[in-house]
């Protein structure tokens, strides 16, 4: 399963990238607003750090304008992936841009039928939002499972990019049900390494080692 970082924080992206934990990055207009940075500049800088796809989202809502914005974003760096919302206009733009060879991430997916449409429109990635479904009392993970079944039934190559990740449990469950990619806030990825027994065991090893009076270097 690939790990994308859902952030425009360059320091955190670099930190995780140096550990080999970044296969790509996703952004959205809210993430860009939070960064306080110029959109194009920050996307360019992320693309310089990360080799994999970096999603940059259009802000137009009408297909022709989305296509124009997508073509502009695509020129920012060779690894830019154009992010489009799951609307009929977004699907139309998806069809055009993917036919031109531009990778497209279709975002704001909340149903299996929406995911089916995105695959038919040639999306490289579909982004179902787990956390926002959980927030309204639905089961986000059930959606990931449904999309996995539908894509496997028909051999769609669109990758399932599980988004709106809130917990380490979400990441484990995504891996269990076969999501192709997760995009997660950096702090949740870092938490994957945590276990109280690891801390306890390490503490005991360090105390015993100190008793030996030895050093490796
Ligand atoms: C990713 O592509 C989405 O923009 C992101 O995961 C949304 O997460 P949120 O629901 O926590 O805002």
C-alpha cells in the first residue's frame, strides 16, 4: 500500500520522505489556505522533494475552466496530478485531461457509484473520504471495501486512494481491505510506529545496557 502525505508542510513532508514513507502528496484548497503560501510555489517545492504524484486541486467548478486550470497545474512539474471534484463537470474534465495523459485524482467521493463513474471517466485515483463519512455516523471503511469489490469485478485500473484519514486504525483497516493508497496527515503516519510495549522494552534494554558500562562506538 502506498503512503501519500495529506499536507503542504514542507518540513514534515521532507522528514517522512527521508524515512522512505512518502510515495506521493495530496493537497486541497483548505490545506493550501492553512499553509499561508502561494499555491503554485508550494506545489513546485513539494514536487522538488517528492518523486511520486503530487495532487493539486482545481478551483473552477465548470468543466472547460477546470480543464484550463488542470492544464496550467500540470505544467508546474512533471509529477503534478490534477485533482478534480466528483461532479458531472469534474468527470467531464477528468475524461479530457486523462485522455491527454494527465493523471487525475477525483476527490470528494462518498459513494461506490461515484467511484464507478470516476473509473469510467479514466481517473488515475479515486479519493473516498473515510473520516467525513464516520463523522456523520456512516462507515467510511465499508465504502473502501465496496469500491475494492467493484473495481476488482470489472478490472478497473483506477487506484483507490483512501482519504480523510483520522486514525492509525483507519490505515490498518485500509491495508486489510486492499486500498491501493492512503493519504494521511503526517502526525497519523508518525503514530504508526508507536506501541507502549516498544517503549517499555526499549527502556528496559537501555537500563540493562547501562549496567554493563560498555559502549559500541
Ligand atoms: C485528500 O485528498 C483530502 O483532501 C483530505 O484527505 C481530506 O481530509 P479531511 O476530511 O480531514 O479534511
